[in-house]
C-alpha cells in the first residue's frame, strides 16, 4: 500500500489499532478542539510505537494528505515533543484515541499540559520582562509621536502578555487560533475572560496607551503576587511611564 494513498482517518485508526507495535494514538489540532473543526480541517494524528518495535507502519512517517497528517515516532520521542517547544500546547489539549501503556500515554499528555513549578517560574520571568520591554517601547513611542511604532510594539507586547499569564497558571500559551476556545473552557484565575480578550484586542488593534497602562497595572499586581517583583523592579524609574497616570 502506498503511504500517500488517500486513507481516511477511520481507516488508518483501524489499521493502527490492529498493530501490536502501536502503543498510542493521539489526535491534535482542530479535530481535538470541540467545535473548531471545519470542512477544511484534516486529522493530525500522532502514532506512538513501542520502543524498538518493528512495524510496517513506519512507512507512514510523513504521510500527509488533505484528510490525514501522520507523525510516527517512538514513545520516548513522543515524551520529548514540545518539552520545551511550540508543539506543547497542541498536545496539552490533544485527544487520546488509544493508550496501551496502562495510562502511560495519558500521563505523558498530562505532563505536557502542566508546567512544573520551576519551568513556569522561569518562563513567566522571561515573558514578563519581554512584555515590559515591548510595553515600554510602545508608550514611549506614543509619547514621542511615533504612532506606527507605538502600535507595532503594542501588538508585539500582547503575545508576551499572554505567555506571562499562562505561565503564571502553569499552562502553555495556546495558539492564537485557540485562545478564545481555551479561555471559554479554562479561564485564567483572577481574570474575567471577556474583558481580558477585549483589552488584548483593543491594545493590539490601536496601541491605546491608556488601555496598555491599565492592563499593565493588573499584570504587575499578579506578577508581584507570584514572586516576580525582581523582574519589574529592574525597570526602575521606567515603570512610571508604564503605569496608569
């Protein structure tokens, strides 16, 4: 069978489930996010093999059609995906299709969904500093009459803001496509979802300096409460420009 044959998702799952070398099947992407799939959505499937197992399914590595996108790898390699990396969120909200490791695949997914305390603290520190940097540049450019630069820096800052807030909750930041989906189901503690999204939307679209300062005041309080005051204090007198007037 040619690996690029137009197999359907259901057909491939039947084939993979019948192969004892397969210890896990994990569906990611729009098909794993309830209500997000469209007529254009394919099925993104991880095929997890037992370590050292021999199987003809390896011929499907790199299989990609409008219906089905397959990633075939060993269980050890699967454990390492996104740790760290961009793929972490995709697997944090992935759908478990098959687990032959007595819950082992589920535990791997759970580890990807929750940052350890140490990595969350490090990521929040780094993202908070980057957020403050872009915010400072934006409000300074606004002050000095550089409107385009101010808007661009404001838009940049929103990505770092979201990374900060999700790291404070020990979660990987969702892809932009899934941000509203994520917050509707798993709100950030201490934040009302709709006002937060409206503020992010306004800042990204307009670079409104007053809106940025109001948002920063909330972030500063949350960050200091979580022990990240040192990052903010390093900005010294520049904080005065970032805070509400």
